[in-house]
């Protein structure tokens, strides 16, 4: 299991705790899953957090 997948699973698991809350829980799962994915990709090194602008 790579870091991106682990981050996605962690975010989904945190959001799944609020699953029984209806539509807002769905949004919570969606947002926390996306946050977990971004954190996992950053830890893995596949996401460049600093973007360099060239002129």
C-alpha cells in the first residue's frame, strides 16, 4: 500500500465515522477523502507543493 492510497483510506475512514448523518456526512466523506489523498501524495513525493513561476 503506497502513501497516497493510505492517505485516501485514512481520510475515508475518518469521514465514514460521520456516514450516518445523511447528505452532510456524504460531503464530509468526500472532503476528507480528498484531503487524505492530497496528504498521501505529498508524503509520497508525487505532489509538488511549491510551484515555480517562470516569466
